[in-house]
C-alpha cells in the first residue's frame, strides 16, 4: 500500500511539475499597469503578442484641438489611459503602446444602465454622461485580461482578445434599462473633422458590421468591424452628429434614429438595449479588418467561433507564456516583474496587419495578398531600430524577417519609392528623422537572418537613402552635411544619415556590392563634418562651412539643430565609429571626462520645459535615458581604458529608470524600445551599432538566464556573486574560455553555449 501511495505521489508530483512547465508561471510577472502613469504611455488592457486588437479602457477623450491650437494636455493620452484619472469613458479596440504621438482608439464600447445618455460627460461631473468613476482597488490588469468595476452602474467589465477579435464580458444588475453604447465619434488624438466617414449596418438582432475612415496621423486609414452579441437586443438606435452639409440626399424619408438597418455619416453613435437579470453576462465580440466587413466577420468566425470567454483568455495567455519563455531568468521577484513586463511591452508592436486569410490593405490603398509572410504595421523605426529589432533577431527571427518583408512590400507600394520611416495602417506618417528601416534590414542581413532577396532589399535601401528631396538628403550627399539654415534638425539628421549609410555599406560588403560599399562608407564618415573641435560638440554648421557662432547652448533642445535632444547627448551619436569619435574628441582621457560629466551634471529644470518628450522622469544628470538617442551612451566606455564605468552606469540606470510601479518607466516606452534596452542590459550585453554582429558587454542584473533559441539551442548567462553592490565584472568566460575583450558576437549567442560573469564590488 505504501509503495502504491508512493507511486501515486510521484506521479502527482511529476504531473504538477509538467503542468508548471507547460502552463509556466511567467505571465504572473507581467504587470501591464507599469508605465500607465505619467510618461510611459502604455495601456493596461488586453492584447495577444503582436495582435491587431488592443482592447483597453480610455480614461478621457479630450480633443487634440483647443481653440484652434494644439492642446498640450492631449499628450498624456497617447495610449488613452492615465493611471491618476478617476473615470473611464469606455473601452476601445486599437492603441499604440508607449508612443509620443498618437492615433487610433477605434470603436469605443461602454455599458450603462438607467436613462440612456450618449454624451460621455466630463471627468469632474461623470454623472453628466455615460462615463463612470472607478477604483484601482477594483481593477485587474494582466497579460490578455483586463477587469474593472464601473461604479456608476455596478457593472463588472472584463475583456480579453485573440489576434483580431476583442471579447467583452459585462456582468449587469437586474434591469430593464441595460444599454451598450457604441461611440464611433470617439478616438485618441481626436479633433473636429478627423472622422471622414462612418457606416454601420445591422445584419440581425445580435450582429452588425461597419467601418470608419479617419484622417489623423495616418491620413487615409479605414478600419472595418463586425460586432456580435451573445443575446438579442430588444431595440437599437442611432444618433448622427454629422455637421450640416449642403447636400443631404433624400434619406429624410426614413426615421433613421430607431431600429433602422443602417446609418452613415461623419459622426455616428449607436446604442443597443437589453433586459438583464442580476449577474447576467452580456458578451460582445468585436472583430476588426483592414480590408472589409466580410473580412471582419471571417476573422471573428475563425478566431473566436464560440462564446467561451475563459477559453479565449486562456488561449491568449498561453501565447504570452510561449513568448515569455524565450528568455527564462532567475532574479529577485521585483526584477522578474520588471523583466517580464518589459518582455510583454516589447512584444506588443509591430502589430499584425492582415486578415486571417492573408489579405491586407497596402500603402497604395489596394488590397493585397500576403504570400508566404505575415504582414505587419506600426513601425516606429526611429526608436525600435536600436534594440527592439536586434532583440527580435535573437528571440523572434522568423517574425523579424516577416517584418522586413512587410517593409519591402511597403517599398514596392510606396508612391515615393521609399522604405518605411514611421508607418501605420497602410500609411506613411513621416514622423522623426533618418531612414532607419535600413538599419533593421542590414542588421538582419549581417546576422544571417535574411530569408528574402537581400540584393533587392539593398537596392531599396540605396533608393531610400538617395531620395534627394526628402528631408535634405541631397544636401547631405552633396555637401557632406546638412547646413544649419536649411534644416531645423541639421545636425541630428546628418548624424543619423551617416549611421544609416554605414549600415548600407555593411550590407553591401556582405553581398559583395563593392561600388555601393565604397560610396556609402564615405557617407558614413560625414558625422565628422559637424563635429566642432573648438566647442567640443556636434555643432550646427552654416552653408559657407563655418560653425554657428551665436545662439549655441549645448544643453538646450530647441533651435540647436537636433531633434528631441541636445548637443551633449547627440555628440555621442556615432554608434558605428566609437573609436573615431573618441579620437576626434581628443582621445581616451578627454572622452572619459566628457562621459563622466554627462552623467554627473545637474541639468537645470528650465531645459525640461522645452519639449514634452524629455522630462525629469527620464534624466540622470544630463543623460537622457527617457529618449532613445542616448540609449547606447553608457556602453561607450567599453571602447576606452575604463570599461568598468559601463558596468557601473548600467547598474545605476536600471533601477532608476525601471520600477514595478504605475510610474515605473522613465520615458515613453516607444513601442518597446525602452523595454528592449532593459532586457538586453539586464542580460549583460547590448547592440550599440545594429548592422554590426557585435554586442558590447555591460553588467548583468540577473542571477541566471537562458535564451531559448528557435532552433532548439540555448544560450545561458550565469552570474556568480550577484548582488546590488557587486556590479563590477571580475572575470568573463565564454564556453569555459576567458573572454579577452568586452564584446561578444551574434554567432556566439546563436551557436548556443554559456557565458559566465564573476562579479565583485570593486572594479579592475
């Protein structure tokens, strides 16, 4: 009997162990609420990895426009939600994660009881409309699950998603006045005139379809939807707030406001009435499509054919579990929360942009069929070329290759014949500077992750980089720099073009395209033309070849020739040639003094008022971690005789800029770039110059980590004597052999093996 019990106990233990391994418990460390307060600009709602739907609450819907001018308060709502707000307006289906500009917020749904109100009301008087107070005590935010109690009605709101379907579940009280409001006028960064046209068609008493076309950051964006209820509505109605027009046609023959089968206009709201019992759950499926209403219906039927909310939630969380297990770490509980929340944020964007059958809207506004790849959108490349896409080349190589194929499709469809700069929803937004898609493509080619026509991709890079009438590229090519009087971002654009052109040169070298390699290698040295040895900074340069003599303040961010940064930080933006930069700046000793000053200088508060993208939240001294151009800075000590300062600075930045609290991100997450920096830096290495196969060594913050590669191999990071004080590397071995430099290669990681760090409290 004892033997039988022992066997049963052992089997039960093995079963529990297997369950822990398969279900994992990494999702528990994902806290989407991190970064929802102040500058992070992330959302707390539900989504699956790289999903097309991001179903999340909006805490306000203020207008981008205030008395005909930009309303600065709108900046807080790039993701629709601010943790300090006390009311919820509704739940919409599309959101950017961590951006400093915005759009989307499509198809806002809000459940209510009592007298129907179609105005959202105001935050200070929520009872004046359909919005509701809520408490964080009654809020749950997990990977692919969000829950909150709406205090105004007592309704419990829950939501989860598949890739293309948002699934709502609302638990109502007993009432004969239950309503679901569908506000098609609402949006993020909204303003009068943003909605170009809206259409809704009732198919039956539980299903409707429609679309909305908007003119926002993406100026020709059309999104289709299909919406289904698990219960027949007793009545429905429409409100048309479209401004008066000269021509209206003859639709006045009908009463379109009550139980009419369709409505069209620029500003439309709809509502659906129900009778509910206490505790009854009204469930809603909202599928979206970039192609058609039929596409949305098909997406719904394929992805969520039934009404099992818990299954959809579990399936989505299983997808997250799979992604999170690509890097398994041992660390403190708090560090696990920061690490896996960073993994989560890193895998929200770019987003899938095609129907389940492979059809998608192209940049040419035609419908295309994705042949052998998944089409993606939301390419915030000024940010993500630095660390996010290099991270994908390690843990998501197939996805990254598909993202590049999507960029190449964008190029083929582009009227301007250019690769994406900042693209979303079949639109090029032209936001920020540089043409950093070439960095992403070159990085993949150099690292051997290029299952596409690399020569064709190189040609696309060259065509993009030589588009003379785009943002002073012609001047850069002809003069070797962009003159100060010709471009407000003359210096930063010169530096970014030089780096991007270096990437093209590396790709050309790999592909034996010697003419391109030699040409773009020369362009890559153009950074030298804007370095002024007298001031010691990258400096605006006039067309006559002289550096600007007046109005130059290396600490200010406005009118100094830089985009979202100052001369102090941008002077270090030569990621492809740190040795050349050190030499230009006077050598090792002077460069270290400059670097030390960057981190120690106390930047006065007046400089924070200049730009909404740089605030004290993300600054250490004069080092701006909350904005991307400085992300490689701390690693530059590795090219000096004091590499231990990289180790010291990385371990100082990590806890200061990343915390497991709602205000825990020191800047916009920028579609995962801030999070990718945290992931790399916690593991102990970083891609200073994507387009190179080298990673610079930092100081690992984990106790142990295993990177599970797609081919079944593993790369293990083992850290001995880890502690908050032991930030300095005493010894490094790679596969048992001493590492003689502070660099490892991409092949070192992808071939599998082990790197071991021995840490101590004193630098060598």
